[in-house]
C-alpha cells in the first residue's frame, strides 16, 4: 500500500514538472520576473485552494509572459489560517524546493463580525514574519506577501448564522480585512519582501461591478457565504499578484508603415508580410483573453464582466499595434472577425489590441483550449491524489493525455481600410 501511494506521488510530481516544461523556451520582452526552472509555491486558504487565480497565474505566464520553464504548485488549504500553516511548511512545502512564494492568508482570521483587536492583528503579523523568515532560510528568492481580499457586501454571512449580518457588521468585517491588509504592508516593509495589495482593488472593482450589474452581482461570493469569489474576483486577485511579481505587461508590438510596407515586431510575433492594407502576423505570445460564464452571462463567474472595470489591460495586457502611412482621418481596423474604427492619430500612437478587442479576437479560441486543458490536468491530478490507482496502464495513458498541453503559433490578419 505504501509503495503504491509512493508511486502515485512520484507520478503526480512527474506530470507537474513535465507539463510545465513542455512550453518551448523563447526570448521575451517581458521583464524576467520568473527564472528558468523556478518553483512557485502558491500558499493560502480555501480561496487559493479553489485553484482559479493560481491557474490564471500559470496561464498568464505560459501564454502571455516569458517562455521560461516554471512549475506552479498550489498549496492552498481549506479553512486554514496563517498560524496553522506555519508549522506545516517543513513537511508540506519545502520538499518541493520553492524558489518563489506567494502568500495570501487572513480571511479566516478577520471574517468575524466583531472588531478585530490591534493585538490580534499584530499577532497575525508576527506569524506572517515567522513564515517569511522560514522560507527565506530555505533559499526562497522572492516572496510575495498578498493581503487578504474582501467579503461580498450583499451576500456575506457566517456559516453559524441563519440570518445575514447587519450592514454595520459587514462594515466591521471589511474593516478587519483592511486592518490585516495594513498589517501585511507593514510586515513587508519591515522584513523587505514584496507587498501585493488585493484588498483595495477588490473593493474598488466590487463597487463598480455592483453599480453596473446590481447589488446581487456576487463579486466576492454568492449565497453560500459571500467569501469565496468567482472568476471575476479571482481576476482581480491575479492582477494584484502579477503586479507584485513584477510582470511588465508587454505582450508584444507590431509596427507597420502602409506607405512603404516596412514593418517590425517584438519577440514572440513575426510579421509574415504586408500586402497593401493587409498585415499578416504569426504569434506565440498571446494576450490574456476574457470570457463570459459557462452560461454565456456577464456574471461573477465571468472574467469579461469586470475586465473593463480596472486597469488589467493597461498594466498587464498590452499587445500594441502601430500603423503609419494612413492618409485619411479615420480608418477601420478589422482583426479576425471584429472591426472597429480609429482615428489616424490613435493608430499612429499605438492601440492596445487586447483592450480594444476584448470580446472577439483571433486568440480567444486557442487561449480557451489551452486554459481548459490546464484545468482538466489539475482536475485529474487532484483525482490521482485522492484515489488508488493499481493499473499501471491507466497511469501511462493519463500521462500521455496530460502532456499534450503546448503553445501553438496563432496566425492572424489585420486589415486597415481608410474611411474617406
């Protein structure tokens, strides 16, 4: 029995490493935030264990960021607090030899509807300091201390209560989380690690989302508890952590002069040719793509519902097109199946294709296929950790299926039509 469990653990570790190593290496104009063969330990409570923002992190790095071989491991634990996580590090996390750690705890410490005392907040900060010190001693190169997020202003309730808390109690809980956010920032300065503020942008986007879609938009979690966000909330968490990691957001650029046919492009993109007003490009760097929910709605399970409510595209998702040589004041740009009109000055200065064509662009289908494959891989790996597999043939078959994840070049066409 022990031997069988050991075989499963070895198999799971092999798949994690192998699938992360599949994506071919290539130079990038993104800053080198993660180095070759880095191991990123993503630590947190049930919001992390949910796996959505950790999966977004991996998808962003491999499809949008530098093509370095990196392994991402989710160490999220349901219901845990920082104080419970600390004594498990030696046995549960350090054997994976992490070189980068992201740390997001605090929700389970601050979620009560009574004010959290200053001494409790300081005690939480001391635990976080001890955690960071332990990781530093183990050789961790980069540590991202993320603040806890937010509770949903409409849906939040404690599982032990039948009735939802009063607005005053909700405000108190939000204040508790703000207090731990401030404590995390203080700790980061004291011990010199990177601070990622998740609380502030999540508050800002939640207010905007509820103003746009109504108060029942479950940004930070719905009927169950108002704590565990859907993909909309996880996208904002991704934003804070990626900025903490130091990604530049430069997905790439294409520069064309229609009057001469001259062109240039950044690493990850190749202009195959310019024929009149048609630009042919092949790319292995994708913009991050946003989607409606599985039900086709702009709800809390949709990244597209909030992608235009904060600066994700501006800060982290810039695929720039610069076009010169246009003779008219305006021109229609068709990219894939979608068209938009721009002023000549806008095209000469450069437009962000990822932002302008969020709803439809040539990368969306490929992006979704790769993302879904990553999600299925994680689902199967989770299944393997819980079930007994005595059939070696089954393990080999799953190995063949799981290693199919890879980046494929996307050919796309840009059509510029002058409007007279």
